[in-house]
C-alpha cells in the first residue's frame, strides 16, 4: 500500500535553477516562483527548507564537470521540516519519518 501525507504546501518556491551549464554568470537563474512538484515519487519526502547550502559538488554540476539532467535546482545540502511524505510500505516501513519532523540532508 501507498500513503501520502502532507501539510499546507505553497504552489511555488524560491530556487536557483540551472538551465544550462557554464560559469556562474551564465548558468545561475534565480526564480522567485519556481513550481513545487505537484506529486511525490514513491519513497520520497518534500522538505520545506529553512537552511540550504552550496558545496563544491554544486559548482561542479553548475559548470558541467559532473553531468546532471537539466534543468535542476542548485543546493545539495540543507535542513528543514518534512512537508510531505510518500511512503511505499514495501521499502520504508522501518524508517520513522513524519510530516513536521526536522531533517537535514
């Protein structure tokens, strides 16, 4: 069985979006109204970020040194509150995560 649990989630979010690889001046696009995913993939959570960080891996992705599918949102580190969970009971029954939990990644 599958369970989706959510709290109030806005339709848009602020994001630094990479639409093409290159230098920071070429590649970085700030989007103050980037769409929030309308549905979650199985066994995933949606985190309302309170903090996010950029790391060297982000600069490698932005430059194209390490390939990623475009477009993507920059920032591979963060922390916040779980806003939605999509659990597939076959895989995550042993993980105790709930909407409202504080997490870091």
